[in-house]
């Protein structure tokens, strides 16, 4: 199915970020409640971890609940949290078999206690796994993350002279270290399902050079061929990071 791991070679993304959109529309089309859509979507979370691990991907991050999702109906929020609290611990055995480590991104302290408890349990039980990181993004927002970084920077200096000195040395790398995502690789490939074409506040800092891939497939129906199509598409992209194509091919010198 698609290119094999060796055929993709260096063009395999290390970090794939996924905006799992379309649960509600899928449910509506089936005459089901939105919550049933999320339940079905949770099954695809389990699948995509397997597909990514099989493909040799090192990190997969999943946008499970954004800072803006608090605006949803209370019932839906509670159902989503309950779903996570119930399903996550059930995945521990499978994650350990696959060498998958669960990490979180976002302010999880604001989540309901049952969700925090399940997350803690699953993160601890999988912490020594090293084949693939599964980064569950919860109460996560890219703008908020950047703002927190700015606040951390300001809070670490008590006087204007040292702050001015630190400002001189502030660059993309030093600022990134303020974001608390040192253990997270820059996003190589960002996939969004469900047909919309936007980033929706996901991974803003680290999506700077991400390759974007949009598919109309609704998340509950996302399948392995869809995932491989995204990887194949990525393998055919030229990542220039601001350089020219000729520079990358070594046809002209950098100087
Ligand atoms: C967006 O679809 C989806 C979400 C906001 C929630 C994603 C959550 C899951 C897939 C379940 C996570 C479960 C575990 C165990 C991690 P939408 O509801 O906005 O869909 P719509 O655009 O069709 O309305």
C-alpha cells in the first residue's frame, strides 16, 4: 500500500501532526449524536498510532481538544472527557506492545479530574517506551503557547538591564526553549481531515515549515490508505526552508 518505508527513505516525516476533523458531520450523516462521532473517531486514534508506528514515524501529535473547544456545548465537552478517561487506560497494553509513549501538550491542569487521572496513569505506564511518541494535544492553543513563552521570558528577569541583555540573545532557538516543547520535534507534516483548509491554532510556532496536507475524508472514516497517501505526497515535496531548489540540488554554491 503506497511506498514502502525504505522507498520513502529520508522523505519520511519524523513528526506528523493531525487535526482530526469531521466527527460531528460523520455522525450527523449517520443519524447519530455528535458524541457517537467522537467515539468512532477515538477508534481511528488507535489505528493511526499503529499505522504511524509501522511506517517508522517517531512522533505523532493529535489535536484532541483545543483551547477554543471549551466553547462547545457542555454535554459534548463532558462526553469527550469521559471518552478519553475511559478509553486511554484500556490502550496501555497495546501501547506497550508497540513501544508507544504517551505525552501531552497543552494545559492539562484545567481538564476534569477523571481525564487528568487517566492521562497520568497512561503517561506513567508508557513512559519507558521509545519506538513512537503519541502526543495528545489537550487544552492546547498555539497562540496561547507562544504567549506563555513571552510571559516566561519576562518573568525570568527582575531588572531591565539583564532583560535588555537577554533580549539581545533571543532568537528562534532560545525562544523555542521557552515554549516547553524541547522534547517535541518540529512538525514535518500536518494533516487535516474533514475538508477544511486551516491550521486552527495548532502548533503555530513549530508548523512554520510544516508541509500541509488536507483531505476531505471525515476523521471517523480515515483509513490506512488515506494515511499512506499523505506520506507519499510528503515524500514528493521539496522542503526548501527558504533556499532555492538549485541550492538544494547542489547546482549552485550557498555563498
Ligand atoms: C473535531 O471534529 C474533533 C474534535 C474536536 C475531537 C477529536 C477527538 C477525538 C477524535 C476523540 C479523542 C479520543 C481519545 C481517546 C484521544 P468536529 O466535532 O469538529 O467535527 P465537525 O467539524 O464535523 O463538527
